[in-house]
């Protein structure tokens, strides 16, 4: 039981006051939060803020302080996406790769698959379609594994991510393969819905060569 | 039986309380009528529905912080499955709100 409320409020206030940049004291304050989850969440918010301010090195440094794989991936993703939008493609792709590695260490298969899908969507936006296709393929693979879980909730969440990833992946591999993948969705209701979605929105062109 | 109110407890298994612990898709957030084994926490949320429970039955969430949403009985996704839906909120906002709620009751 920790009460870090005052510290969290102080950090939120500091970020909301729209400073030109984040003071080192604010990062130190986040690091002093006792609860690991709350600490990671505040470090993620600071990273996002630093990326918006284009303070890339400090944004990356703050992201690396995050313990949880999911939040660290999210933070790296945010920095990479912002970097790419400002034309720093080479560095952005390097960070996307780091984010991919982190994503694969997230706790649940559905979380890993969800993160890979998020990264892939951003890569599509910046025109890195080949890499996006690779990540979607991994997202599909990891989600397929996840839905084999004996845990009902985990299995269902994995099927949910799988359905979404297949619908995006269809643009890369065509409707025929997407249909074949959709048939592997374990949950009957999600599988039927995905097959209907694919039938209603057929994809004929491949995004990635 | 008409207009009879039934109060139920719905459960979401969680390994943490951050927004990343909640999977949100177009059908909402999966919750169940029974605790799910294998998680660090089981977040409990109370809800009330009227009349007999059938697929599509809507239950009102009791917690004031969650009144923007409702639970729909969706057994097609699994035994005892309900979907939390928050029609006016995006996926990110739903995750943030449920995370705040989880932190307030579990920590």
C-alpha cells in the first residue's frame, strides 16, 4: 500500500502548465513514486511530453527508466512515431526495432500481439509497409498462440487482437490468406464476425511487395 | 418476474492496474460472472439488470465513476460472458477510466 497521490498530482500539474520542457526534478519525482505501476505510468506520460517537445534524447532516456514492458514499448513507440513524423526516419526505425523487442516481453500474449499491431499501424502511416507487414505477421502468430491459453479471458482477448490484426493484415496478404487465418480464430462469435467483415470489405491489392 | 431487479457481480482478471491491463475492442471489455483464476487481482464491478437474463440483456453499472457505461450479456463469447460498453468513449479513455477505478479499489 503506497500513497503517491501528491507526487502524481504534482507531476500532472507540472505537465499541464505547458512548460517549454520538463524539469529534471519532475523526472526525479516520478522515479521516487513507490508503486512500480504508478511510477511507470508517470514516466510514460513524461516521455510522451518530451517527445512532443522534440527533446528526443531525454525522451528516450526517460523511456528506458520504465520497468514494465508494455509501458516501455508504448513510450518507445511514441518517441519513434514522433521522430518519423519530423523526418528522422533512420533513428525512428531503430527505435521501432527496440520497441518490437520490448513488445515481445509483455506479460500476456494478447498484450504482445496488441503492441505489435500498434507498432505496425504506425509503420504503415510512415510508409514503412514492409516492416509493418512483418510485425503484423508476428502479431497474428503471437495472438494465435495466445488464444490456445486455458485461461478463458486471456484466450478471448487474444482472439480479439487476432481478429483486428487479420483485418489489417488482409491489405498485405490479400483476402484469400486473410480468410484462411480468420478460420483459425478459436472463438466462434469472433471468427464468424471476422469472416463477415472480410467478405464485406474484400482486399485485392497488396500493400507490401 | 417483470421488472424484478437482479444484482450481479462481474469480474475482470488483472495482473496489474494500469490501462494496459484492459483489452478494449469494438465489442467492449470482456468480463465474467465468476472470478477468473490465474490473475493477481479480480476486479469486481456490481451491476443491476431487470427481468430475465437473456443474450443482449443490459445491466446498469452501479459505481458512480462508471455510469457512462453499461454491461451487456454476451454469452456468445463464452460462458457467463458480459461486455462492458462505454459508447461515448474511445478505447484509450475506456482503459484510463477502468484503470483509475481499479487503482481506487485494489490498491
